[in-house]
C-alpha cells in the first residue's frame, strides 16, 4: 500500500440557516447589550404613551381656600389621580379627560366644602336640635339661596349675604324689623347700573318677610356703597350711570369735532377733547297765589250765606193818628249787598216805644288760588370746555423737500368758529373753546428684532415639544447604540473566499484531491471556520498532516 492516503472531498462550510441561529451564535456580551436596549426602548415607548394621554391638563377647581384645596388634593391622592397647580397656585389642574368625572366624584364626597349650600341644609336635620339651631339652619339656607341667585348675574363673580332676623315676640310695639347686607365681588371691568342694583335690593327684600328695601345695603369688593342712604341722598360722587351719561356727552361732542375737522387738517393732525360740567342736583319749588275778583264785571261766586234776625216788643200801646198809612205793608229792603246793614225802622205811624230788633247777615265768597310746583330737570349741562390741538401743515417745495409750517391765524380763527358752532357755544353759560397750533412730536420707534429663539411662540412650542423630543432622541440613542450593532453583526454577510482556497492533497502517487464541485459558499465567520477545521482534522488527519507538511516545506499545492 502506497503512502498515498485516500483523500476525502472537503466538507462544505455551512452557515446557520436562520437569523435566530445566527443570533444565538453571538457572544453573550452582544446578547446582553441587545436585551438591555430592547427593554429601554420598550420603557421609552410606554413613557411616551402615558405622557401623550395625560399631557393635556385642565382646571378642576379655581380660587379655593387653603383648607378646601388641601382636602381636594388629599382626595385626589387617595384616588391615584395625577394633578398639578397653575403658575399662580390658585387652580388645581387634572387630566382633561377626567375633569367631569372627578367633579362628580368629589361632589359626592362633599368637596369642596366651601361651596354655597341652600335649603338642602334642612334635609340633614339632626334629632334633638334646639329651636335656635333650627332657626340658624334656616337662616343659613336662605342666605345660600340668595347667594346662588345673585351670583347668576353676569357681572357678579361672587357674593355674600348677611341677614339680621330678630326674634319675634308678642309685643307689637317692641318688634324689630329685619335688615340685610350684600357684599358683591364684581368681575374685572364690569359694573352694575341702577336698575341692576335695585333688582338685587328687591330680590333680597322680597325673600325676607317684612324686610324694607331701605334696610338692604349693597357694597362692592372695594367697600363702596352702591345703594342710596336711608334719607334718600346719594353717596358722595357720581354713580356708574351718571358717569356713563357724562362720558356719552363728552364723547359725542368730541366725535362731532373730529368728524368736522378731519377732512380739513387730516386724520393724524388733530387731537380734541371736551369736558362737560353736568348738574345732577334735583330741586322742587311749590308756590300758592291768592287773588281777589278784580273788575266790576267779575263774576262773584258765593261759597255760603247766613242771615239771622231777632225782634222783640214790650207791649206798648199804639200811638199816633190812626189811618191808612199805618196799615200799609213794609217797604222793600234797601240794605247794600256789602257793608253794614241799616238799623230796623219802626213801622210808619207806629210807635217805636219799647220794641227791640237784631239782624245778622254773613256771606262768604270764593277767592282765586293758584298752586305752582316746579321741578328742575336732572343732568343739565352747566358748562362746556373744548380744547383742540392742530399739527403744523406739511408743505412740499419745488425740489420735493417737505417741511412743516404753522397754520395762519385766519385759519385758526375759522376753525375756532367751527368748533363753537359744533358744541353749541353759549357765552352766558361760561363755555370756553381753545384752539392752538403746535407741531406734533413723532417718536422714532425702531422695530425690535427679537431673535427667533427668544420669541414667546417659539419658547412655548419648545416647552411643549421638550418632553416628546427628549424621549424620541433617547429612543434613537438606545436603538443605534445598543440594538442596531447587534442586529448588524447577526445579519452581516461573510467575506468572499480567497483564491486557492480549494483543498488539494498531494500524496506520493500522482493523485490529486479534486476540489468540491459544490458551488462556493460565502466565507463563514471565524468561529465557524475554526470549528470546521477541527472537524476536518478529526475525520481526515492524514490529509491535514500532508497539508501542514507542504506548508512547512514551502511547496505549493499541486493543481489538477
């Protein structure tokens, strides 16, 4: 037997069939790095999902007291609801999707306790409560219902009502009348007119029995008394309606001046203001005049007339010559209509002797009477003062250069006359009109170039995108730094095989080991090649020995 060794065909180098097998063949360090990267990426995805679902916060309650705010926060913590405060700390914010549910749940728990309670206080009456406690509960419920009604007004933000309800006794003269005080917190920029204040007073007085509207006091948050005092006089200064009336008068006159002069001098070359002195005092005068009937033809109206006549006789005998004259009837009365009556005359031919007589006449006549009541109107304009400032006129010369020139005195006089006619100038009323010409100072306002990164809109956008942007950036770092290298190592193709890599076994005879006719596979990884070489040495040690011997002798392998 020759020294030739039967050469076996070279074993093909087979790589792992799937990605899982390649991944399994990686070192433990690479596997651990990839596992940590996947876990970190999953955590970042969960954090991003939670942030996106709870990122929009809305106000749950605002302007709570410290006690109510602490109770609400404690309840939210017990319910495992995330919350945060606003910048000013006056509001509690919760996720927008849970606002309505949380309000209902907190209302069931009786929070916040600072909310206004009405007649529902009577539903929780305790057994054995005294009459004083029952009256106090009723008063608290009545105050709460009034607060609910008053705060429903658009201009009222909050209100407090204090009722003074005295105890009623059996003595009518000793009974005290109830009274009420209302403290209003108005919204910013809102006021109440007379009609609204009167409506609040009427609401409170109508809700409490025997409460006089004059016994209701209404104040605002500044402590100003909005209702009239008990004697009917107004508080010091003008009320909101009077101020509004004065402003309307002044703005009306100012608008008239502006509309009249703007076409003449230009829109931006005119400034005007009007001050009105308005008299809101009210006065009333009553006069009575008595006049007698004048003239001879004046009709006389008799109111009453009374006549009284008394006669008496002592029974004296008749005297004189009897005849026809003594038997005639008495003559007609000739007493004047006015003046003293004539004394009684004795009958003609009779004796006045011892006879007596008396006559009284009383006549009352109507006298002319005139009653005149004069009430002065309220809100009369006592004086007007108008001030107008005109800018210099712009004149362009032949060279195109523009310069400012003052207005001539004649034109100023014409404009003054126009302003007087516009406001209804009255010299006897003390009105004044002043029109002057002065150059307007134009401030050279340079546009402020705010950098893009300092603009409020950009800052808000960056703040809103900071959290999601940071999470996305961290996820990219984890993916490209921990996960992608491992995947790349598992899916990287092996390097191409070097030329002359076919295994030729040269033996003593001229037989040469033919290379495998199987197509060349991609070069396996270093670990795979080492494993294949070991397997070949175990299965064909003679061929491996000949190859090593040829390498040591510097002989090139024979080519068939």
